[in-house]
C-alpha cells in the first residue's frame, strides 16, 4: 500500500526479527510491578474513561522517597507504565495453510498488541492483527496464554474486539478511554506494545499531526488519523497510544516507512472512533452503517472526454457518476437518476448520462473511497444531504439511508 512514491505504509501487526537476535544485541528483561485493577460488575457496555486527574497531572504511584531521583516528565512516564502495562496483551495467531498434499495445516500467523477495555476480558485491537486467524491467543503479563475469540470486526477503521475468559479470581488491569477530540499537536503521548515480540515495551513521543486521512485500500480511507513520532514497529499494532494521564487516545495501526523500520511517522486510529463503534462490535459483531442504494463510477479523464464528445453536459470533472439506482430504493425515491447509454471500460459495464454526485453529508466526494468515508459515521435511517449535478445544473436532495450490510455484499 503506497502513501508516497518512495515510501510505504506498513500495518505493524506481524512479528519481525527473532527475539534471540534482539537479546544478542543487548536487550534485557524485567518484571514490572503488579498494578491490577479491581474487578467490575458485568455490563452491556465497554467501560468508559476514568475522570481525568486534577490539574491535568498524572497521579504518581511511586514511593515518595524516590521521586527526587526523577524529573516530573520521567515520573509521569514511569507511573503510566507501572499502573497500566499489564492492561496491554500480546496477541498471537495461528492460520491455516495448504501443504503439498492439499491438506489444511495450522501454522504460526502474525502477532500484535491489544488493550484490555473491560474486566470481562474484552480486548481492543486492529482488524489486520486478527484477519484470517484460525486461532487467537492472548499472552498476559503474568505469563499465562489464553485462547480468545473474535467478537466483532470493522475493516473500515481497521479495528476489532476479541474476548478471552479470565481465570476465576484473576483481576485484570483495564485501560480507560480518553478523548481524542481534545488532542493538540505537540502533546506528549506514550505507546505500549509488543514490538518484535518484546512484551510491554514503552515508547514516548508527541502528537505530530491530526486529522490525517490515510487510504487503506481502494474503497477505504481512514479519516482523522493521529500522526505520532512515538516509535511503532511490527508487533505494536493494536496497542494503545496514551496521554500523560494514562488514557487511551488512539490505537496504533501503521507506520510510513521507506525502509521497513520505524522512522518516526506512525499513525493511530483516534479513540473516539473506537468508542463509537465498540458497542456495535460487541452487540452485533459488526458496525451497522447507512448507505445510498445506487451503483456509481468515479469520473476519470477518458470518461469525461467521452461524455463531452457524446453531447452530455459535464459541468464538473470530479465526482461520482450515477450509473444505476435501485428501483424503489432510497436514491430512486430521492429523485436521483442513472444513465441510459451503456459503456464498456475494461471488464466493467456502466451507464452514462446520469447525475454526478459531488458532495454527501457535507463532505466532497470524488471517489468511491470518499463515499464510504462520508457515510462511515452514519447509521441506517439517518438523513443526509446529497449535492449533485444534472444537465449542467446543481441540485440538492435529502436521502434516508438504508442498511449497507443489506446492499453492499
């Protein structure tokens, strides 16, 4: 997946170099101080964030006699790690491959990180960490390895919720949610994850940018990504990006790299996106989103030129050409029209002469990915405003959204 001509986006969910090699380079191991939180009563919702600390300062868990040895910044870092590192799990997967005899054979898959977000064993991670997994395992801070199950996935935001059953009497450290809408460029952030299989590693950095749109594939743009220079490497995927109070403000997802290693340009899905969709993932296993019932094609120069030569009024050169609408569907009822002249392009056949959509729900639409992105946070039954062009004239209509799961297969 390309972001720039000389670099690449790496989804950092797979294991990298061998642990033995890293140990040979001098990496040590240590046992973090236990900081398990008290269990909570079962609920139907994932736990919300704890109230922020007074005066914007993290509560210090260190012995008072030792605080003089560290700066305030160091004390914040140490406190966040000691309180919350056990709430970060290492996720490993098994996948099924086919051997020479065409028999399915389980084998090791990738690895990643996850945040415990509920005392019942719910873990928030990236979709690409668990994608295609035959079996899932979570490795806890006490060394136990427990099998987990996928509860729900949202490929559109590269998020997933998995669940394991904590042994009776085990108290889990639960990471609280923060508020990503209040982030500022320059704010300190901390990342805890399992890079290259090194469990519960802490890195620090700042918020380098906000509102970054990152195209994941031809149909998906993840909006409002958080850019950070906190080191993120293979194995960090799905782990938390934390503020200085220890609240989750993002889910570490990918890096931009020309070399395959972390160069200080990482991206995290904002936690407010996760807070919005996690209840749906737990309840339904998926996110119910609204949709406009039509088939469309992105305008491209050759198509625009063909339409002009064929006598169609083309007042814009960017947008979605409505090829067909579903009879009786929401687009049809709202008055949108498809085309009547069939055109073959490659293996595709579509119709020209229909309306050209340029804006949906206040967002400019120039591609299929833009349409998905514009409707990402809309539910079935909600109404959106659609701006379109017909015969050289701009028009506006309102559409009551259908259920995308029933229309897009």
